[in-house]
C-alpha cells in the first residue's frame, strides 16, 4: 500500500462525518450532497540525494470538501485540517509529518453533474511522508 492509500485510510478513520466518502481524483457517483472529501495530487514532492530518492517526500495535495451547507463544509474542512496538521501519525507503512495549509478558499454553491447542489471548501496542503 502506498502513501495515498494510507492517507485515505487516515482521513476515513478520523473524519468520521464524511464516513467512507473520501476519494482520489473524482467525486463518486451517488454521493449527492453528502459530506465528502476529494483529494488530488498537485506535486509529488520527491526528495533526492546523489544516491537516489531520500525516502522523505513532501507531496502537495489539493483537498476539496463538499457538502449540502456551508457550515457543514467548514466544520469538516476544520477536522481535515486538524488531521493534516497533527504530526507523527503512522498509518500502514507511512509515517505522516506535519502538514501545512498553503492556500485555501471557499467555492460554491455549485451544481454537480449528478444534480446535487453543493458547497465546497478547497485547501492546498503540503506535508511530509516517510514510507517503510
């Protein structure tokens, strides 16, 4: 299991209000206006030495939080931010370092292709990962 899978597991276990609605790349069909977290890799953040990859990567992830109301989205976004900003968490083969929210903004409401009307909060987060 790679760090993206471990990050999904970490978010699913800690952001309980989103339940299992945490996904990479696209919002899943059938989620409607339910609270959900969508992740997209912005920068792999691979760190190298003259001998090759150092083992400490600092990826940058775009995090979108969706929901039926602005207040619910802000609450979940706060919980997700806390998860990223808590250092030293190990999940699977990955040890997560401190995350830094580099940018954030509120979007929405907007109509999604599945007919749901959702509010959205977007955060750009850089954090460090070490994999075994």
